[in-house]
């Protein structure tokens, strides 16, 4: 279970460095204005709920998710379960913010409590309880372990996270925790939402904002998890870094003295002096080679990020 291929590290080191620099920049610039912090947290929480639920098949739109959470509105044509999933995920996020500053190490009760909130009023008999039977995941390239082994595997995973014997950085540790918890598949239902919430608890305790896997990246996300089942973490680590960079940029862009100008890649390359075409710069963004983030289906970056990449290439030559 703990055979982990770390070959991705060389390829990803510059991305790790950039994200930790952004985290440090964010922490050294605090406190941000309270109203700005509240608005960002509120907006990200709604996006987090919408995207995580959508990945699992919930059909509420982002606007409908906002209406259910903030206005208590019932959406015509949507199931009661979808409404409960939305309310429950929002409450689970509140729970994370309530315990994020606690100094104790990760515990199994934290994961069970998150799951209990995720499935409340949906599957009451299973909420907050490890599965006691076998499961199969349609379309997956693995079969989760026997139910009799789930409790021990979960304890081993938590011990691995708390002791960090491979001296992984916070992003690596959260990503590997994410994958291994998916592999253990400790519950009959609600695994995906619980895993993504628990993973973000680890990141937030290290000073990062939550990493939100986007609905539009659902196929890429599942493909990355399946590759991780074969020991290849490159794509999952990259996807996690991209999600984290997007959230970091949202906070940094809210700073009063911030002058970073993120633009659509298509807008940047339309300028006469652009050194590269859209396809190439988009590839650099998708592979984490430049400072960039995704909104919907569009990638955003800065002219400075492209210039830095050009200078770095010249120095290496």
C-alpha cells in the first residue's frame, strides 16, 4: 500500500516552489481586510460545494447551489437528495473551518465526522460509519479492499500522514492521502466528497487555501486517480497544484497592493509582440510550467509569467 513512486518530483519542483512562495507571500501580507476575506471564503465555499457535488452527479448549477445555501430556496425539478447534498457539504466545510486551527494530529474521528455531515439525512444508517461489506466501483481499474481490512488500512494511512516518513511536502502529502483514501474506499457512499474535504483539512492546516477540483476536470481527475493506482502520481500531483494555485491567486488578487494582471491566454497571444502561440502557452499552463490557473474552460496567466519562462529557458541554454 505504501509503495510510492516519487519520480514526479524533478518535474514538479519548480511548481512546488512557486506555490510555497505564494503561500508565504499570502501569510506575510495578512491580515487582509475582513470584508475581502469573508467574501472570498464565502465564494470559494460555494464553488467547492458545487464542484465537489457535481463531480458525484449532483445537477444543481453554481447559481442554484448559491441559492440553496444562502437563500434557503428549494429548486424546482431538483431532487430532495440534491438539496441535502448541498446543505450537508456546506455544513461540512463549516466544520473544517472550526477545527482547522486545532493542534492535534489527524484522527480517524475527523474523517468519520466529515462523512457523518456529508450523508446526514441522506443515508442515516451509514453516515459516519465504515463500510461492513464489499463494494465495486463502476469503470474503475481497481477493487477496494475487503471490508475487514478497512479499519486497519485507515489507521495505517493516518499514521503515515502524521509521521510523514518520506518527508513529503504538504502538497504531496495531501495528494497521496487523497489517493490512498479513495483506494481504501472506507464508506458505502459519500467517499469522494469526504476525501476531498479531508484532503483540504490537511492543506488548510498547513496555511494553504482549499484546493477545489473543478467539475470540468472530472475526467482528468478520474484518469489521474487511476494512474495513481498504478503508482504514477504525476497527473494527480499536477491537478492538485493547479487547483491550489487557482485558490492562492484568488486570495493574492484581493490584496490591496496587488498589481498582478492575469488575462486570458487568448487575449495575451492576440497582441503583436507575443513570443508564442496560444497552443504552446496553453500547454505550458496545463503542465504547470508557468503561473496560470483555470476558470471554466479558459486558462489565465500573466505576461510576466511568460517572460519569466523565456528567461529561465535562456539561462538553462
